[in-house]
């Protein structure tokens, strides 16, 4: 990895040691994303990764693998990397990384179970929405059925993951229906955390071109907040699940456990979703 390369990581990993695995994005076609535009995808050499690990604090308990989707390196390389991590950081109990539905599909259930046992214990996955039409417009590269199938495979492999959702992504007039559809999708599997992000239209993206052409109209603030409330009203997790709307893009910063804190979270959002006439 070059010093000039931009490195992105979840806010939960702000203090976590970083291990470079890929640069750029192996897919890099999502209509809303500007993070890796103009950056060539490549895999970091094992020599460079080993250098980072060798120079790490030996009592490190957690590391984050950087890149848009480190899982894109495939099972043999990921297995080798995790084994190398354990060799240099024997106290590391959790390796975490971004992941995509598209690349998780390439792993068998047995392979995911092996990676979990080797220390891969936390994935951050961009589900975005539970509507196929919206996924297609945003060129996300997977369908709802594929997302659920891969999530259930991760559940069976005992691989914990966080589900990243993007409200506002369905456009003007569609937010409540999108919230309902997304809640229905999430209810079909077990996720450790639901992380919400607010749709942002970045310059230079395909989404920005769609907005300029008038083929996509972002929802207003009131509608976006209604979508968050709809999610909270309809998420029915089988296990206690953290709902996290503290990412910097969020309109209102709230956090709590579902279902225990549902009423409190809805009450907080409802302060901002009253009819503009009132």
C-alpha cells in the first residue's frame, strides 16, 4: 500500500490497528459511491502485509483488514493471511473487514467456518435496501434473494456481521415502502448490528448524473426520517440487535438495542417527524 492511498474504515474501528489487504474496489460500479473512483484495484502483497503484522504490538487483540472488500482475495489467500496474523499477533481474537454479497458468494459454508475459526469474526456488509428495483437502479451487483441467501450462509457458519443500510436510497416518495421492504429483508436473518447511513449524492458519481438529468429525485429530510421510523417499527430481530444511527451522515444520532429500546428510539425520531403543518 502506498502512503498516498486513501484508507476507509467503519467508525467502530477508529482505534483498531489496520492491515492493508486491497486498494481500490473489485466491483466499483455502485451508482452512489465515489470512494474508489479512479483508484485501480489491486491486492496488497503478502510481503507488505507481513511487514505490517511483524511490526505490530504482539498483544493486539483486534485488527481491521483495509480495502473495499478484502474477501475478494479468495479463500486460500484469506486463510493464509489469518494464519499469519495469528503467528505474529497470537492474542488477536477478532479480525474484521468490509465485505460484499458479491464476494461472499464465492466462499462455501465450510470455507467461511474455517475462516471464522481462524479469527475472522466481524464483517461489515452493505445491504443498503430490501428492494430489488432500487438495487438495480443503484447497480449494487446483488439481489435481495442473493443477500438473504448469503446472510443465512454466514449465520450457519457462525460468522458475525453488521448490516449497513442506506435510507433515502429509493428516492422521493418511496422511503416508507423502502423501510418496510428493508425491515422484511433484515428480519429473515440474524445480524449483530444494523447500521444506518443517509444517502449522499456525491459529485462525479452515476447517481449525481441521474439527479442532474432528473431521473432520480432524492427524498426530503422529513421523508428520510419517516424511513428510519418505519425501520424501527418493523424490525423484529430474533436476538438482541444493536440499531446504530450514529454514523456522521445520519440526520439524527440515535442508538439502542432492539427490541428492548424500540419505543425510546421511535420516540426520539418522532420528535422530528411530526407533520410540517403542526
